[in-house]
């Protein structure tokens, strides 16, 4: 077997974290670069994998006046960058009872009437580290297109960077999750098979077969396990097993 | 940035075998799965659980003599962070009916159900609400709800087969029987599950399932569930209070041995607070950040086993911690994404696992422990030595994601796996046309605190739910059963804790005597270390910087 190549040693580049200069390896993410510099993160660090929204970061590089955004755990350092991690951004949130709603755009607008103040400047989209077209879903929200908002905003990690950039003081991420929840609850019918199965379980349909399994020896269980009938990988939704005693 | 030339050359080998592999997949001709009796020797020889000298017996506490990983024993054979004599328990900083420790999936579900059942709830959490492994779970959530083709009976068998038939039967029964109702609850709260137009849930296979019962929300199922239930707690501000950046460091008991609250540590002001509570639910999750055997991990930054340490000191035994789950497919290159989980759903959707020659060496839907052991065997010089060397000095194997677009239509990868597609795109890699380099990564704490099917521990008033507990998954958890575990048992813990509060009324004077006793036991066992636990957060700071951190005495909170 071939020996893997030696790990390359990185060159060091300067970054300015909240104005203070550190020399860090050029290939590291901002998160790891700060650890290299000696930080043990408390705020501004969560999943370390780009899904939790703890480490939204705002930065500028020397070659441009433009404000840029990224996640500290996903963005590789650039020489001379100035940055700050936005641990938290205040956000207004309306209270609702999802059981008492019906999933209309009007309900969304009633809870967040400020959506109509959106001026369409697109700062929110430019400020989204997940590349979500935030302005587009705000327009969808204004039109009452909850399914549209749900689809456009699906990857939202609720980091708050959109709200931090908004001249109309919107809290886009809370508008988005309300739309997603309403759309999921009311946009499509409830799953009937779920309801039916819950009733079957409440009526004790599987009580006896399960209690029987629970009393079996490991060897007996192994035999049953081995003889399970497998649903084929590419079986259609209406596939049914030959043995229907326990389904 | 993209794959370097050395890897691009090797990818050509993957491409050269791809068409034939896709053709076989279409015809349902799979690489042969291992027989039950073939699994054992591979696990014994290549699974990290079986490597000698990586475990030792615990010298103290209720499970004294039980051999588990050195890293976990280190935490159990350690002192409290606080001197019990200095903590003022007579004037609580907070009082509540139910204290929930940890704000991931289990803690949040518990809080909602406890509040619905009339209890005032306080959630104390180390980082932010929702900073948890639940947020990072990708593939799906199991429930046997397809009437006519699946049932809790088969779900039960699958869970046991995955767990080596050693699981706690009552806990498995409880999980599989409550699974459909848990899904219905999430659906009612407005969780965006992938559905057909008629409302039927889309489901697929996971490793070790005999029926397609994995429900999902694209490839960010856990995040979708976590965001939804977190949002729901925010509709109940009158009943649920959340305190962030305040991990619990010790539990308190009353004179009759009932749980009476917990001591919190404010990470920012360095204060210790006391919360007096009539019942406590531990939902602190797992322990990937212990980096057992130096493995990289998929886990959240805060996964440091705090709840195990605290509850163990009160006398709660632990089980199934002798096994650790290594997820077969974590990113091994590029380095920036190292350790990040690549959901099993890729394999469920048809992607093969391949060695340096572009050849299959394992069926891609073995249970996780078996799949991981086979990949380690393929990479290891003591095994087959067919690993792909990375520019960062490691080995991995290919996960051939482009097959999915060929099997299910162009654009499927982008649509069904948006999270991973974006992640790799940041590094100049398009996973709908290029495979991923993966290696097993520390993923899940199979065992934990002993509970019964009401989530009760042996300490009255102390409950546990989710990854911190042990028994339901036996020695190895199947995909899609952790999200299910946190929702089912989180809800149960909330209901029963609220009921306990109604039935038991006032608690007695809280004390930390058990902490004093535990410190004495550690000393009597001849353990001469300065370690303190819980560890709260891993320290990845530069060792060269740490050498210059010379403060020994404190002025204010400056350290």
C-alpha cells in the first residue's frame, strides 16, 4: 500500500478578528483559525458543520469595499480579512396557536404586518450565508404564497444575518419558519395512514405479537430476524409483503 | 479549490466502473450482504470497540467494575467542578416545577409536554436552544406507519437485530409503539416532512430496515424537527423559560434522596446558580467531543457527556456504554469539512461504497457497526490496504453519489441533498458528478443512564431521555431511531415528570451530600488526578498558546 503524502504545512496569513491581528494558517476555516489563535469558543460555535446558525460572520477583505458574509465554520480565511462573528441578533417573534389557524397568507400577514414595509433592496439575500433568496421569499410572503416561502426558505438556519442587514427592520427568519410550519400543517392533507396506524396501536392490534416477541430467546429472535421479508430497494409505494400476519 | 490532481486520477477509476454498477442496481442486483455469522469476526477484528487497551473498569460509583472507554472513565473518575460547601442552596436563584437540562430534541419535546401537562418548566442549556446533535441529524426518523406493509412488530425486530439482540425489550416496545404518534405530533406542529400530494409520507430504507420506514425532510430532517419544536416552545413563554449558556454541573437531592434541582454555571459571568425544582429531566445528549480513540466526530460542539457525569454521581447506573457508534460515512477530505456527517440516506438512495480501485467491497446498507468495520478493514494496512490516501495524510473510501442522479434522474442529488450539495460546492466539488471521500467517524453514544419506559431513573424525581440514556438501542443504534428516540422519550419524560410534580408536592431541603461522598470515593479509590467533570466544552485552542496561559489566581472572572 502506498504511504499517503506528508501533510503540507500551511503558510500563515494575517486576519483581523474584531480589529485584532492574528497570524493563522491559510487553509483553515475562520472557526479553526481562531482556535489556532488561542480561542476556546463559547458563543459563536455550534454544530461546526454549517447547519445550526451559531456562527454567522460578517467580514471585509482588503481588495473590496463590499461587506461579505459567511459561516465561521465553513468559510476559509482570506489574507487581511476583518471580521466579527454575530453571536446573536435581536428578533421580534409573534405568538400563535397553530391548531387554531387554517394556513392562509392572511394569517401570516396578521402576525407580521411589517412584511409590507419590505422595500425590495435585496440586502437580506446578499447577507444570507446559505445563499437563500430571502428577498424572493419575502415577496412570496407578501403575496400570501406560503408554499413558495416554505420552499425558498427551507435551508434557513435562523442565524439572523438577514435581519441585521434589513433597512425595513424585518425579521425574515421568523416570518419564514411560520410560513413553513403553516404550509407543512395545512398545505397538504394530514397523513391518513399515520392516523389509522395510531388508532390500530391504541386498539391493541400489535400488543400480542409484540409481547410474544419480547418473551422470545435470542436464538429464536435471530431466526425471525433472518427470515424477515425485505421490501426491495426500488419497490413501488404500493408494494405489499407476502406474510401479512403482522402488518 | 477542488479535488487535487492525485485524487482526480483516482476518481477516473470510480467512473470506469460506474455504468456497470448503476446497471446492476437498476436490476436490484446488490453486492452480497454479510450473513449474521459473518458479521462477528469482522466486528471483532476491525470495529474500534474491540481494540485492546482502549477500555478500563470504572473504579467508583454505581457501575463500579464496568469496563468502558478510557475517555468516559476519565470523566467519571474526576472531581466536581464546585466545592459543595461553598454553594448556597438555601436561597435558590430560580424555582420551577420541572427543570430540563439540555435543549436539544429530547429536552425541547420534554419541555413542551411537561408544560402541556400543567408544569412550569425551566430549560437550562450550555449553548443556545437547539444547539444539539438533533439539529445535525440528517437522514430521517423511523416509524412503522405504512398500514398493510409494515408494523411495530417488524420495527421491533429491526431494532433488535441492529442492537445485537441485547436491547431492553420494554424500551424498544415503547419506542416502536409510540413512533407513529410521535410522527403525528410533529406533523401537527408543522414539520415539513417530504410528502406525496395526498398527504402520504415519503419513506425510504436505512441500514438494517426490512421495510421503508424512514421519514425525512430532504437531508436536514433533524434541523427541520429541531427548528419546529424550538419555535413551538416560543409560543409558550408563560410556561417555558429558557436559560442559555448556563450548563448544569451538579444535581441536588433532598434529605429523602429525591432530586431537588441543579447547580448551573453561567459561562459568561462565572457564577454558580441554584435552581430548585420538583423534578429534573436530563437531556444532555451524547459525547462525541470526547474524541474516543482520537476519532473525528460528527457531533455538536457541546456533546461532552455532562448528564452522564452528574447523574452517575447521584447513583444512577449506566449501561451499553461499552459500545460506541462510528458512523460509516464522515467526510475525511477536504479538511475543512472533516468529521461532518454524510447521511446514510445517500446509500439508501443507491450510492455504492468503493475502494481505491473503484470496486465495491461491502453492501452499502449493512447495520452501521458492520458497515464501519468493513470500511476500516478496507482502509487499514492490517486489513486489505485498499484505502484512498488523502492529501491530509489519512485514508478514506469513495461514496459514489453521482450514481443517484443516474438512477433517479438528473438533479436528484441537488434536490434531495441540498445541505451536502451546498457544503461541497463551497469547496469546489459537485457531488452530483464527483464522489465523496469518507471514513467512519465517532457518531453516537449507544448507551447511557439506565431508565425505565417512563424515563424514570432510580433517583425519584430524576428522569432522562434521548442520547444520554441507554438500553433502547442495545449495542448499536439503527439510522432514524435517534430522532425517534428523542421525540418519543422526550415526550414521555415530560408527561411523567409533570405527573410526578402533581403527585409528590413539595421537596425537602436540597443538599449536595452525594457530591461530597463521590469526591471521597474517588479519593479512597486512590485516583490521584486533578481532573474535574463535567468538561462542558472541548478545548481545541492551540497548545502553544495554552502554554502561555499562566494565570493561577483569579481577579474577578479574568482567567
